[in-house]
């Protein structure tokens, strides 16, 4: 079976996008096929795969899979990419309201491949002496370091991700460097089991943790430097509850094509 696909990237976080509005190409149980498509040596290559599907109450539904082939929690950069994809397909104009695994999201697609995605509110942050734990659509561990360039992200991230207390599902791990009015973020992503060039829910978690270390404001706009490019996270807070959270940055089409997949639907 031949599957038409589009490859998008948001600050180096790359995804295979498939339009399933009229024809079903992949189902949630097609783990092996999705993993093969995401393989960087034998497939298209991506950090994840996203299905755009019809939904009666929203412009569309986003179904996200990690590179290991398993359906996963919310992906922020993926959410920005699917909004750009929906605009390319003519599903939306410049604004959209769509459904993801963590609930409804809004997005605005602006000129210059710039996409702003409204994230879920954050009601709880676990504050520890050397790290923060919070869920921004996906669970994240955030720790501040002197230099992200001097951290072995894969080695240090895997040690935390696989700690017994985080269970079989594990946790995403973010190393954050304070750059004075901006932060650098390096993320180890579960499901990819590797450092990614950028992680949308990760930089959102890092920005919220940064605000707790630099408390006193009710509104924050925090520039983020990831290894794949720059993002902006803006939100409002009362110091404990975080709302009106927007993840902003570039999301662009890389290429499109069709791939032959040898399995039965």
C-alpha cells in the first residue's frame, strides 16, 4: 500500500504527517509500521508520526505517535506542525481549534512559517531542591545546569528517564541553562529514546520552571534557545497556576512524497 505523506519540522523536531480525512492509512495498532517509517536509516526518518483525522466537533483531530511506534502524549512542536499542515491542506485558514490526546488546543498560523499553539493549563508543579516535575501535555523533569553544551544529554537523560519512580512510561528530561532573560534547553525524549533538537512540551515546562525560579511577575514571555532553533513561551500565572500558555515558533514543510508500506490494513 502506498501512503502519501508530508515531512514537517519545528525547530528541528521533525514529523511525518499523514492526511486521514478521506482514507485510513494507519491505525493505532500499526506500531511496527509506524516505527519503520520513523526509522532514519530504513524509513522516512522522524521524531514522530502524526495523523490528521476528521472530528465532528473540531477542525480536526491530532493523533501522535513517538518514533518507537506507540501512541503518546501531547507533542507541542507536533501540534504547531499539524496546524501548518492543516492550513496547507485548506482545512483551516489562519486559526484553528483541534483535538489532541490532552484535550482541545487553539493555534494561529502566521506569515513566515510562524505558528502559535495554545497549550493546556498547568495546575501542579512539584518543586524539589534540584529539579521540577510537571505535566505540560506530557510529563517533564526539569533541572537547571551551568551549561547545556557540557551535559551528555543522552547519558544523563536516560538515567533519569528510567528511574523506577517514574514507572514503565518514564519521563522526559530537560536540562536548562539560564542565559539572562532567556534560557537554553536540551531535552531527552522518551519514545524517541534520544536527545531531540527541540521539544515543545519540554521548553514549555522549562519556561514555567524558570518563572518559579524568577518569581514576581503575573505574565511571562520567555525566549527559548534549543539546538534546533529559537522559540518563545508566553503565559500568565498567579505563582501556582499557569494559564493562557502559548508555544510560539517556526514550523515548516520539508518535503512531501509517497511511501510503499507492505502490510495489511
